């Protein structure tokens, strides 16, 4: 692909990768015969990649100007790879040199390829440099590496070494070095290349980035009530297993709407357990940085990591808050928020079209805020919207049984009949407090959230009646009729 840009005469390319040597070797191989290739780094200086001759030049400006005099050795042109140049390109002299020579080398068949794990382009050069992302190793490359490692290990005396089914595909998203380490670690620990070891190694990328948080899934039995939502997740689990489905037919994501405490966060953790894939929490607001372009870079890096560790459930908690200020973004933050959300929406659509197995799960307290700020565009990126209402009496009994087991309490189930309009979180609070205060005193101390914001909850219920699927076994309309009958009696 990069050769297309060279043939088209692009003078400045920025290749994003952590595998600089693999990228340079691959590109050099693709252009072999047509271009003379050189590389530069601060320690070794300028090196002729064909002859391995070290020319020197530790000043980052000199190899740029020297490019104009480089001989092409009978080739059609020259390619100069610049390593770690994100460390130098913001310097005024370096930036100006790149700006000055760009129109010159364009006419000479010469090209500069910046190779770096991050993109840090000064605003003066944003329109001059084309950014490309170097692909991570394919499954074929990873399998070849795994078989090579097993072959070498067998020669050393390991006779029963094997590759677990789907283990190599689980390594997709790792660099070759990371995959080699993971394969070797798995062989040492298990005498086999196992899927679980490779998935754990991929999740280390999330930890190292600091951009997202790894969350622990929760078993299905930990979630009381919400049988409609649980059945929905179970039915769609097959979408992550069937290889015959076209990309656009695979599960893509869901929005969970409801008052705080109704089980949205726990549902996200249960969803990951049902799908048997990792769960990461993406806080879009935390990606915002103080430096120009930092927020967009953080978003791009987070999306790259998500792509590389898929299949994965991406949980975006309090999603509506990420859209706060979108309408006025151009005036308040130079369009940063708008740009980040736009990049997210584009990635969600691209992932769906390409069949990247990412399940987006957004939890929302205030659906009005999300609709108002996104004008409904973001909602269309998800398969469905679910409304999580307050649990019915049977659901409350189920939740109470779960909490009694969790906290080793013995609150009578009949007490659930007195918890009208309580959330699951409030039932858990009752179980916790009852350890120290006793069930009745703990019950009297609970102040249900419904009593504090009943009007907004009723508005959300009315919206959900026409615009969302119901997560609860018993609809709120049925519960409302019961309340009226009880009051009327």
C-alpha cells in the first residue's frame, strides 16, 4: 500500500508503528529495485540500508538537507526513513527545514518516511504529511512464528508441545516480539500455546497505555432481574462464535438507559462474561489533554488498542457526559470534543463494516442529554437501546437472595414486598447495613432515589415506552397499575 503513495509522488509520509525495524524491512522489500533506501536515528546517524554504510550525521537537520544531494545509485528515487522524529520535528529549525524541502524532493522522486509509535505533527506541517498505519502481524505470520518456536522447542526436548485451537488467532493485535514472548511463556507454563495466555498478554497493552481500564466480568448469576436483557445477550453470544456471518450481521452494541442503581454497570460486566471476551472501560472525558492535538492522539491510540485486542466489550459509562459541550465545542475548546466524538463514531462504523469483533456497551443515566447533544446520530451506531426500570417484586426477591448470599445475611424475602421503587443498589445497601444495624433499622434508613427524582424517572419511562426495549421481566406499566390498585384499596 505504501508503494502506491511513493509512486504517486507523496514526499512526506508518517508511518505509525511500534515495530520500526519490521516496518522498514517490509517497505524496503516492497520498493527494492526502484528506490535507494536510507535510515536515520540519533545514535547511528545516516545509514545506507543496501550497503550498511554508516554515513553519520547526528544532527536531525543534516540528513534532511543531505537528501537533496543523495545519489540514487541508478534507482528511480530515494527513500529516507527517519526514526524517533516525533522527538525533533517540533523544533522550529527542523520543522522549517521539512517545510522548505518538501516541494523540492517532490520533483526529484525522493521521499521522507517518518517511523514512530505516535503521531506528533506540528500544525504547520499537518497538511504536508500523510499519516499511514502499519499493520500488525497477520494470523498467517503469527502461525508461522508459533510453529517455528514449537519446532525449536521440540529440538530441545519438548516432545508433546502443541497449539491450542484458536490460540494463534487470539494473538492478533500483538507485535511479533510480543507474540514471540507470549508463545514462549505459554510453552514454559503449559507445554502448549494457549489462548488464555495470549489474551492476557494483549490486555497488558491496555494497562501500559493508561488510556483505558481492564474490568473483571461478573457471572450471570450475580445479576438479579433484567431477564429480558440477559436473554438478549445470551441470544447474541452466537454472533461471536459463528464465522459464516457477514461483518454487518455480527452484534455491534447496545445502550443501557436507566436511573442510577438499576444494574447498568453490572450488566456490562455480565455481558462480557456471557460473550466470554475481555471487558475494558473507556472514559472518553479522561482522554482529553491540555496540549494541542493531545486529545485526538489519545482517542486514536485508544481506538488502535481496541482494534488490536478485539474481540472485546468496550464499556462507556455515563456516556451522555462525553457529549457535554459538543454543540459549543468550536467556541469553547477549539473543536476538540467534537473531533473526538466524530472520530469515535467513524471508528464504530468502520469496525462494523470491517467485521472487527468489538461490542460497544454504553450506559446512560440521562437519555435526554445524549439525544440533545448527539442529535440522535450516536444512538444509530448501536443495535438497540434498553431501558432498565426499577425491579418488580419478584425481581426484588431474586436480588435479595443474591445479596443475602453475598453478604451472608438472612433478610426475609417478604421484606422485598415493602421495597416498591427501590433499585438493586439500594437492596444491596440494605444487606450491607443490616450486618451492623439489623434489617428493620437498615430498612428505615434507606432513602430511595425515586423519591428524590420521580419526575425525571417518569419522563424516562414515558420515553422508553415508545423508543426502547424493556430489560425487566415486568414492565413499568404493569407495576404502575399494581401501585394504583394498592393505593385505591
